[in-house]
């Protein structure tokens, strides 16, 4: 190329010499006519597609040098973006794991999850009874495979006794539907799951982790025995670690056929029970059958399915028909988990907060870059004079912004896994069986790449366009001093800062609403005292005692545990408040106006004292309140008012179906199922009158000191008195309380964190922008002071430049916050979306931060010495 250019210039110079010019004149005219040699060379190389790579490399090197020259700005920018991008990545990985990630099975797009609707239940049901599932299993009109499944904690016998192992009860077509080949052996098939039940010696499939830990990875594991629920089973296959079934939050280690359910759930039984809704159903559609076709077929076939399934129970079929029960199919490539419905709205709300935080960070950096770019106007003018195009300068400035975004992303990515794991722990609590995979995959990396690209444009495009928007002659003549004196050229930074203030106010207001809602949840009266209460779940379903012998064991255990060091009181309960389980029964009296629904719980003596539930009338249960002394019941205050309006309840009789109970006490109301739910009617019945042969209860322990110490001591005692049972799980009532409002806690925690970051970022932005602008107006301020301007007037002048921006941004932010807060209405408790105290507090906090950020540059400007400023001019 150089030779060709020289030849062209030599030919042009020779032509000029022939016209009578001297050698010097001919050469100079040839160069003038040709134009810039370097620019021509670059244009040619650009057309050949080589120069842009070299230019990009130089832009990256130059951008890194610029960041090194301003380490304070670089650290601020990187950390600001790290907070925004890291939080977005962490929350998106959580959303991806729960809502988006498909099951790791072949042809997942062919899977569907079945659900049903009933007029007597507002929400869709995803649970089916076993008789109804068996009827579905026989229908293969549009389905190739119909699979039923349910998670279970299995009692597996080891050399040290029975231990809990996470497992799943599955139907015969489960593995066929999921199409994942076993690592060793074979699947469970329909032959392992006869509809009429299984005998002892059933087959099971185990997971790879269980195989390696329990059987030490023995290659001959197929055919080995394993004892589950005191019943021998045979291992017929091992599934690979990557397979976890149809529930993305479950990690079963043992898969047991559905026909063995009576053995697994003994002494209870779900199979054959029409009113037991417990099985999830997933289907694989036949090739060529769409989701819509499967859904239409199910809707049309609902009546016939109910008729066939109800042949042995006409009453059940009639109830289903009366409730207008309908079946539907929905997309099932992502499997089914109850957590998806529970946390969908909170996660979307949190992700919106993350997006607002990222927008705020980008607006803040754009404002700082715009102020910083004003000091580079001479540099940019010089580069334009040397032949650089405006597009070339914009690209170079965008590369600098991209480097900042990339470095911020790298910093955010290092923290994102820790944040996502903390959020998972907050959502799942201390559950030992639930797992939420938040690892990075292609979707997360695509989201990160899109976030970097968007951040680059938001951060760098406006400053780059504004910095290169003036003509070369204008920049050379005016330089940097006259530029900021023009009000119209300060409009864009003001708009950006106003938008930043508005977004910050939206975040602060949203955080205020969520935090206020959470605080009110914690302050509501529970009706009981959770502090110092420990729950110990005791599973007695597979040991040898039953009936009165088992009740004697419970009595002996409660007596012995009550004398343990650090134990204030000791009791037993079928279900504990905020524990996630409930049972609703119907009681009636001649004055109740019919059946009244209320929670039912079976408790031992001292339960009310342990929970500090006040006794309003009557007495507590005693261990001698057996069937021989007549059925007893204690009512909550609301239940007593429902059943005996205007009357004394103690000594009266209530009826449940055909059973009569004597009311021996009335106690205070408690919040039982959730904190959001008001106090409901509740009936307490004594465990000494439980008709189940092998009931399992939770030991409720009131600790006088450290709850952990009391819980460990009570667990050791239970294992000593019944060494054949699995080790009881220990939780505290406060942990159950936190778990019941996991989504509210997560939202409030993140919202407050983002609000704090928003205030910090906004303060930095306001301070930095005003400080840059004030520094560039040093000469102007010095002249004002030299001409007699009072320093207080100068301070007020500078301060008001930010004050009107904050005021305008706050007005816009209030309007946006009030409009956006409607989306939070369903997530708040006892808090209006227009709470005036939250509004005033949000504006007040933002005003304090803005004032502090504005006063510092204003005070510095008021201290400027006129002579020093004029010397700078």
C-alpha cells in the first residue's frame, strides 16, 4: 500500500513539474490534492476489514489508561455497577433456577403437567387421588406415558438404626416419561407398579450419590437388598447424578413404586383413598400432539374420567360433578414444584427492584461521565483536528464505558453466587430436602451479556454524543471554560440527575412500604410466645409400639424431658403453629347455625403453658383424660363465640360428625397457619384420645436458657428411649416463624439494601456532578467574589443548582412511585400503598442525602480566593 501511495504521489508531482513548477512546489501541490496520506491508508484498511481490530485494541488500551489515571472514579464506577449488575445476576439466576430452567431430560418440550379446577376451590389444584390417577394412567388417547409422583422422606435401616433419606413414590411409567437411561441396571416399569398393590420384596431404584455413599460405589449393587420402612426391597437400578426427577427442587435418592405406598406411609394409607389428593401427574404427549390438543382432550374427557374413577365411590363422583371439576394440561418442560407458585410474584417484584437499581447506577455514571468529559473537550477537539471522525470518537468513548461495565460485571459475578445462595437459604429456610439450583447456564450468561451491552449504552452513549456534538471551530475557540457557562449545555446533566433522583425515590419508597409491612407482620399479636420454644419432630410410625403402649411412651418421655436441664416446660402436639401443616374440621352446636369450620389440633397437657397461650376459662388437659372419661375439647375464644354466641362454653357439648365432646376450657386466639391470616377458630383435643394406632407428634419444648442446648438434650433422650426411630429434627419456633414469611423477608431485605445503595449512589452522583461543575467555574466564582458577591450568596447559588434538580426529580419520582406501588399492593400487610408516613419519610431521607451532597461543593465554592481564581484564568 505504501508503494502504491508513493507511486501515485510521484506521478502527480511529475505532472506538476511538466507544468513548470519547481520540485518543491510540485510535491506540495500533489500532497494537497491527494489529502491526508494516513487517513487514506486507514480508509483503505477499514474497507479491507482489518483496521477495526487494531483500533479496538488501541481503544481498549487507551480506556484502561484512562481508568488508571482516575483510580477514584474507576473504583466508584466499578463498585456502582457491581452492585447493580451483581444483584441483577443473582436474582436472575434464582428466577432461572425456579421459573425458567427446563428439566435435564430428552425432548422436554413433549411434557405436560396436569391440573384441575373446582368451583369450591379458588386456586388450581395439582394434586390427584390415587384412584383418579389410575384411571388417567389407562388413557393413552393423546398421551404416550402418564406418570404420578410424590416426594417422601424414607426411613432406611442402616447399621446405626433407621435414618431419613429423601425419596419419591413414583408410578410405573415415570421413568418412561422422563427418558433418562439408568447408570446401572434398569428402570422401574409398570410391572413393578401393579395397580392393586405390591407385596414385600418390591424393587427400587437409587440415585448415584446414594449408591456411592451407602453402597460405596459397588458395581454389583443391582440385586442387593435394602430395608425401607422395615420392609425389604431390592435395588434394580442406579440413576445418574444429573437426574433428579420431575420436581426441580427435589433430590430423591430412592425411587419407590406407587404400589408400595401403604408400606412407606404406614400406619397411614393414601392408595385407594378417593379424598386423599397427594399425587402430582406429568404426561408425555404422543408425537404430533400439541399442548393445546392435549388440553382440549382433557377438558372434554373430564366427565368420563370421573365416572370411570368413581364406579367404586358414587358419592365422590357426584361431589366432583357438582363442583364442576375440570382437568387441564399445561407446559411441563420445567417440571413441577410448589415453590414456583409461592415465589413467582415476590421474585418478579425483586427483579423489578434490581432493574431499577441498575438503571440508577447507569444514570449516575452517565452523569459523572458527562461532567468528566467536559474536562476532555480540548483533547477531543485536538483529535478532531488531527482527522478523527465523530463516529470514531464516539466508539472510543463507548469502549471506555464498556470496560467499566465489564469490570463492574466481573466484580458483580464474583459476589452473585454468594448472594443467590443467601437468597435461597432465606427462601427455603432449614429444609433438608429442598434444593434450588442457581448455577450459571447459557440463559444466565446471555442475560449478563445483554446487561453489559445495555449498561454500556446507558452509561456511555449520551456523554459520548454530547462530548462530540460541537463543531471543531467552536471547541477550539471556546475551550472548556466558556462551555459550561451556557445554560442550555447544562440541561442534559440536569435531566440525568433529575431522573436519577426520581428512580432513587421510587426505590426508597418501595423499600419503605415493604419494610413497614414486614415490621407490622412481626409486631402483630401471635397469641403465643415463640421465644425460647423448640420443636422436635418425632417419627414413631415404623417402630413396634402402638395404642396405649405408645401413649405410655409419650407420657414417660414428656415427664423425663421436663426434668432436663434448661427445659422450662415440655409438651407434645400433632401440629405446631407456623409449622406449615393444618387440619380443618367442622363442629356444631344447637346455637351455631350449622357446621362451623375451624382448625383442629391434638395436644398434650402443658402445651398451652409451653406456648404461653392464656387460659381464659376452665382447665388444661390431663394425662388421665382418656376415652373412659369422655371426649374432651378446649376451644379458642373465637371458636367459643361461633359455637356458643352469648353463652358460657365451659361445660357445654359440641358435636363433630357423630362424636360428642365436652368443652373443658376456653383459651386465647392464636395465629396458626400464617401471620397474614387473622386469628381463626381452633379446637384443641387431647392426644390421649387419639384413635390412631401409631400417631407421631412433635415435642414442643419451652427452654429456660439456650434453646439449642435444650433441643439437643431432648433429642438425645428420645434416641435413648427409642433407639430404633430416626434422629428427630430440631427447629425453633422463631425459625418456623421466619420460614412462614420467607418471601416477605427476602423482598424487604433486598429492597432496603437497594434503597441504601440508591441513596449512596445518588449522593455520590449529586456531589460528583456539582463538584465537577463547580471546579470548572472557579474563575467565574472568583470574579463574582472580587466584584463584591457575598460568600453566603455564592453558597446559596451553588446549592440551589442541585436543589431544583432534586425537587423536580422528587416530584416525578413521587408520581412514578405512587403508580408503581399498586403492583406491591398484594404483597403488603397492614400497609397502604399510599402510606403518608412512608411518603414523607422517603422524601425526607432523600432530601437529607441530597443536601449533604450539595453543601460540600457549595461550601468549597464559597471559600474560593479571587486572586487564585483569576490566576487560573
